[in-house]
C-alpha cells in the first residue's frame, strides 16, 4: 500500500468566487493603467471584461478599451481602463 505524506497548515489559494480562477488583474487597474495580453482573441477578452463588469459590487463604472497591437514582436491586445 502506498503511503502519502500529510502536509499541515498549507495556505489555501485565493479565488474570486468558488470555481472561478482569476486570470486578469482588472480590479487592480486604476484609470489610465493598462496591461498586455499575448495572443488572445479580441472576442474572448471582451467576454472576460463583460463578466467582470457585471459581477462587481462597487457602484462606479468600470470601462475598458481594447487595442490590438504588437509588443516585443508578439501580437496581442492591450487592455486599458478608461473609467
């Protein structure tokens, strides 16, 4: 029979909601901040933004602009918080 090592006091990873893994740092952006996503489709990223916007408890609007571009020779999309 195999013996398994039991580990005590392991930290539990943070999650936004049960079953949802945080991928993009939308909530960390201030107006004028941006981040670049390599090789992601425009529609898929827009869908992630819509999900984030509808699940916010804060009342101020979160508006983003997506800009296709190339960074360090890699195609991708820049996500810019505009409001």
